[in-house]
């Protein structure tokens, strides 16, 4: 289960990212709550989330080329420093020390700048994993452990955020997120890595896109990732509205985020130990079906305990699919195209934060969360069925 932990560089990466991502989830929870507090509008929740995703859609392909041509560690250090400054800026604006009252547009702008950083950070981070371990078995385990780390942080961050929100307010969450970036910056500086050598100078930015369309198995997994990220993942955008539906406030909302992270962490642990035991096609298609079912129940749950249990199942299914999909992608992609293929993966996997969040936020505002979740579940199942039928004879997963 912990094979990749034998590598010092991966251990440093794991610890630094655990602290930093927990802080990022604190900011995510506090940011959504701040927007809800300012405007009480589900559509604005989608707008703010989408503002962070639009730069990812625009710049990530270029970020993938940069990750193939320059030191990934240096790229990560620079982007983490910029995001730290943005977190402190948001903390100041949301605090009583701010010279002007914070508006929802301030949150939109900072979210957009964070998205710009992420468009360079994420391809570098996804392709950086291969530099931290030296064999394929360890790489698969590192992907699973990386997901566990992410989802432990996704459970811890909202849990801490819920306490801090109640005790100290949203500005404190943003401040603690700024401090958390120091952990990952220090861990990156401490790593012992060979001198970086450029391998792909002059390779086209769209090289990853061309490879995907020429490889049926890769195209199939990317289409499934699209369906999951655009129509399943964005359900978390409606968590504040689901908390309000249950007559709850910040405490219920933060507990929904914790439950989502708990389910995700359980899936990560299971796959870290048993990833090689699962048939990838069954894992990927089955997890999409489970996630769609959970969405329908979440929107119509009459009891708080049922909502919590369904959210755990939702988080579990999302990470089953996410880890399985990333393992397939990392195993298929050649090293010389890794940064650019992972940039395409990043764009598609983050569709939830752009078109997905806008779509489900608008549906949730004007038709209600139950209808929005039902529609998205049905669309997901239709896409999944179509993809499965189309590729049944072409390198099936």
C-alpha cells in the first residue's frame, strides 16, 4: 500500500502537499461561504468557481509545453509563491482591516488569478510524479497515495475551516491557507533531484492532443473523464444550497465537505492496496454509475443522516474514477509527451470548475438542486453508455 513512500522525494512531496492542499480546501470552503454570505445566490457560486477554471482552459496546454521544457520543480515553486500572495491578499480584503468592503467581484478576480497559476502548476505537478519514483509499479502506487493525500487534505481542510469559520470568520481561513504554502515550498527546495535536462524543445503545444486522438484507449478515457468532470463533479458546488435546504448553516456545509472527503479518502486507501486487482473498465464505468445514483439521492434526501451517507458514497465514487482514470493515462502516455498530455487531462478533469459549475449552479438556482442533480446524472449515464458502445471493439478498457 505504501510502496512509493520508500522514496525520499515522494515523502517530502506528500507531506508538503498534504499541508498545502488542506489549506487550499480551507480557502475553498471559506470562499464559497463568503460568496453565499454576500449574495445568497447559487448562480454566483458557479460564477466564482468558473472564474478560476477559465484560465485553466485557456493556458493549460501552454503550461503542459512549459512542463516538458523546463524544471518542473522550479515551476511549482514559482506558482506556489504567487498563490500564497493571493491567499494573503484575499485574507486582507475579507478582514476588518480592509480599507473597502469586499465585494463578490473581488472574489471573482482572485479566483481567476489562482486559476492562471493553476494552469501552469497542475501539468507540472501531474508530470512531476514520475520524477519522484523510479519504476512503473511505484508510479501507480504514487498516483493512488497522491490521491489519498489529496483527499485526507480534503477532509481535514473543510473540518478545520468549519471550526475557524465559526470561531474567527472567513478571513482567518484565507490567512491560514497562505501560511500552508510554506510547507510545499520548503519540501520542494529540500528534494534531491538530478539536474534538469531539456528533452522536448521545439515539440508542438498540441502534440498531446494529437496523441490522444490517435490512441483509442486514451480517447475513450478522456471522454469518460469529460463526462464525470463536467456533469458529476460539479455537484459539490450545490453543497451550500443543500445545507440551506436542510435548514443548516456553515456547520452543516462544512460537514458535507468533510463527508465528501471521507468517502474520497476511503477510495484512495482501497486503490492504493488493490489497484492492480481491479479490471479498469469495470472500475471506471461502475464508479460513474455509482456517482450518478448518489447525485439523485443527494438532491432528494429527506433526512440529514441520509444526505451525509450519500455524500460519502459520492466522494468514494468520484475518487475511484479519478484515480483509475489517472493511472490509465499515466501508464499509456510516453514520457516525451507527458507534460502536454497531462495538460489536456488537467483541462478536461477541471471542466467541473468551468462549464460544469456554471451549468449546475444556474440549474440549481432556477430549477432547484434536486432537478439539477437529476438532469446531470441522466446526461452522464447517456454519455457513458455512448462511449462504452462506440469503443467496445477498439482497445476497450
